[in-house]
């Protein structure tokens, strides 16, 4: 397996940051305006803004590095990505329902995957002007300042995000903790874990690569972990880019949760 060249990764990360900022500005320019919307795959909502942001990102990122494959929530899946060492994984607007409803909790989320794991990631929440970035081995930042997951292993008084019914079941065997309000953007919810304003998050089943990849690197580089309940690292760019239930937290609290979650019925 060839090693990643640091200069190449740094250059791509800088280009990624510029593209995501431009994409966020485009999404923000259409935020609150009347939009055409429709339903895909039975229950998933998409808007014309999602498509416009997707096309801008594809044009800019492919222009910067034409040899990198592409996987996006708003593009037809190209099986050629499975033979690629590197792939852009893109959610043009994560939290589309919130975006359409005029709520602020949505974000543009893009990661560069190499051999199944993210090596560069940007997450931009334009309404609050929050720009998260991570590069493998170089830490994670919010608006240029380093971020870190919250410390400690205890769940007592922890701020927990995730499916309410599941967290209530967890609460029957764990010390009392606080369930935080739901965010429309899963990626942004996980970024809150990375910056330490949420202590831990449980992710319900059926999340996809584009929901997770950028936030995964943010959490990892901020001193935490995002994994299935079995504890192994997530792998991206697989034939089916979908994942089961997951847990994210600082590493000590993550280890505590893995032990507790063995005792919680999933349904």
C-alpha cells in the first residue's frame, strides 16, 4: 500500500477547504429562498440547492485533482470508485430538511478517502460561520483553532446525542446523563463531539459514507473515536456505502460506552 505524500495531502486539503467554503456560500445564498424540492428513495428529501452545490463541488474538486474518484449523496453511484485508491465523499447539504425549513443546523461535508479511511476533511456550517477541518496526523480545527473531544470516561452528567428511544434504554443501565436536542445534520452533530460541546453521540442505523466520513476524521483527530458498537474503525468506499449503529466520543468515554452498549437492546 503506497504511503500518502504529506505535501500532496496538504495541497489537496487546502484546495478542499477553498471548495467547501465556496459551496457553503452558494448554499447560504439560496437559504430561505423558495426552492423546488422532491422526494427520492421513498423518504429522502432533496432540493435544487443540493444539486447546485453538488455540481459546484464536483466541478471544482475534479478540476483540482482529476484522478480522484467520486461518491456523493446527490450523484449516481459509479462502481469505478471501488478500484480507486482515493475518492471524494460528498454531502452537498447535510441536513436538507432543516435547510428547507429555514433552520440553521445544516452543513456542507466533504472528505478525501484513501484506502478506505479519511485523510482530509472539511465541514462548513455557513449560518453560524463554523468551518471545521482535519488532516490525518495534523489535528482538527474549528475556524482555525484546535479542538478536542471532552475528557473523562464517566457518563454521569454527560451530554449525549442520538435516537431518543435508544438513549432512554441506555439510561436504564447508565448513570444519569442529559439528552441534547436533535440536530438535522448528523455530520454537524458529530462535529460537536469533536469540539467537546457534546460528550458522546449514538448514530442510528442506515447512515452513509457521506454522512460520516468528514466527521469521522474530525472526531479522530480531536482525540476521539467513531466506531460501530463492536469497536473496529469504519471503512469507507465499500460496495454498499451504508453503516449500522455507531458511537462517537473521546477515547476514554468511548471505551466506557462500548462496554455498556453490549447490554442495550437495539430495538
